[in-house]
C-alpha cells in the first residue's frame, strides 16, 4: 500500500505552467479575445505583458514537443481573478494559426513572469493621460481602463484607437461602453471617474465618422479641435503608446515635438511606449 505511487498513477499530465481557457470571443476573422484561469501566485501591474503559448508540433524524428511562446499584453486589470488576452489571427503564424482555435476547457501555457513599460510607475504626475493604440495595441489599455489607479491619477483619460476597418474597433468600443454601464465597475471606479474617459476611434481604410491616422490628426490639430481641448503640453499631459514599430516611432517624434520625454520604470517621465505583439 503506497500512497505516493497511487498519486503518481492518477496524475493527469498537463502542460508546464498550464492554465485553462474559460471563454473565447471572435470579433472579426482577424481578431479574437480569450480569458484563462489566473495562477494564485501571479502578481502583475495593469499594463504589463507575459509570455503565453501552446505546445508546438512533435519533432518529426524524436517526437519531442517544444512550447511555442509569444509576448501578450494582459488585457484584464490586476484585480481580476482571470486573465484576458486580445490577439490577431495570422493564418500562417506559428502560434496564432493554432491559438485561434482554442475553446473553453483547453489549456494554454502561461509563463508567470509579467514585465512591461506601460505602467503608472513610469510616469510623472499629470492632469490628462493619453492612451494611443493601433490594432491589437489596444490590449494593455483594456487593462489600464479597468484599473482604478488610472482615474485616481488623472482628471481626464483620452483613448485613441486607429484601425483599418470599423469592425476592428469593436473590442475596444464595447469594452469602454460596458465599462461605463457596468454596476460593479461604477462601484469600483466611480461613475464620475468613468465619465473622465474620452474615446477617439479612427479608421484609415473604411468609411467611419472619423477617418485618418491619429498621427496626422494630432499634427494638424484635428484631435484637439474635435475634443475641444488644449494641445498636448508637458505640464499637463502624459501618454502611453502601443502599436506597430512605425506607429510608435511616429508618435514618439510627435510627443517629443510637444516637449514630452520618454520615461521608464526606473526613470519616470512624460510618456512610455510598447510594441504591440503579433503572433
Ligand atoms: P494605414 O491603413 O494608413 O496603414 P495594421 O492593421 O497594419 O497593424 O494597422 C493598424 C492601423 O494603424 C491602421 O489603421 C494603420 O493605418 C495605422 N498605422 C500604421 N502605421 C502607422 C503609423 N506609422 N502612424 C499612424 N498610424 C499607422
């Protein structure tokens, strides 16, 4: 009679660092979001990212499988008991070609080492915070928009999201709409705090109420006129940026043009930038 052997025999083999998928939402044929269980030990700051993935195909000769991991911003806030992610589907992408087929009950790998620059600690105090996103770069802001500290720190939260087509805005649009209508959120963040959100979506390839790249709309002053606010100013404005490499480079130049400087965890300043991750 050996309890140790009994346990070993019954152990279900799982992936290393496995977490279970609890929900999947497909937003377009190119975009989906999903939620997974959160390990009790995982601590992170809203806006950070982790490595997640699946086991790769078995090696043709040895049959060995290696984990296929990519960096993903955590789209849920630090207080949530699950983790949410927002992803592109790349048909020939090594990870997302498989990841797009996950279902509730499936397992994914989650390496519990959150890191990232889009955190409140990396910014000096200010009055307004700008979240500049393109495409799936909205993910860290989905976390930060549900983070009470965002509203404790600022009087106004301006969220810009630029996508090619209207349906690519839906995840962000619905998140903000739900956030402002959700009773638990109203209690957690405060109705008057949720009213601080100014949402400014734009599209570049499909007709919508506001067309154009946010970079152009900042440079020609359209954004400030549309929102009825003063232009970006180093005394009042702070920013977080998440998009493609080119987008990040262009926004960096624009923000520096307004006199803002890039900060870091160890050296807080006026704005921070992170690359939107793709599979
Ligand atoms: P555009 O259609 O003019 O390229 P993607 O789907 O390629 O990741 O792009 C997401 C959105 O980001 C698109 O609307 C795209 O506009 C916009 N975008 C891409 N590069 C830049 C940039 N350098 N500055 C501003 N917007 C950009």
